[in-house]
C-alpha cells in the first residue's frame, strides 16, 4: 500500500506499534522464561510510549502534516503479522528490526517536515534500545 501522506505514515507506524504491543502482551501471558519475560515487558512498555507519542503527533499536527504528499514509501516491505508469530526472542528481533527499518525509511521521506523527521528518528532510537535488550538474551 502506498503511504502517500505524512498522516498515513504516522497511522501505519501506530498500527505497527499496536501489533508489537499485542505480540508482547501475548508472549508475556504465555510460558516464557523469566529473563525473556523481563525483556519483553521492558520492550512492551517502550512500544506503549511510542504509540502515545505517535498518536499525539498525529493529533497535534493534523493540519500541517496530514495532507503533505510523500512519494515512494510503501508499506509492503514493512508488514508484521503477529497473530501466528511464535513468542520467541528471535521472532521479536525480526519484528523490532522491521519497525526500525520503517521508522528510518519514513524519517528520510519526511525530511521536508523537520519536526516529524526528528520525532521518527528519536522513536527509531527507542527501537534500537529494544533490540539491545533482546541482544542480551
């Protein structure tokens, strides 16, 4: 799907964050070892905060950003399907990397909106922290 506006980029990022949170909540509720559970809980908290930031950005900047055209960004390369995803550290690393790649690609595409670009880069930094947490497992 073509993500042709800044608003659609934020909406898709919010959708990815929702899926990540759902994945972690399902994993935390299952049978996983304590180290993995602790890491997943930490990452889940970050995803909830990221979702709040994205939602706030979308609401506060509706008139400035939503209609700005963006070219050449498609969601096809950034699909996450968590319903049947195994609740393993490896699966979560793959999911986190997909989100990181999306945030970085989006930041490049919205360079003409400096505030949004900066926010997306900052959120990408939070995803790097999630990947660092998973790397310790």
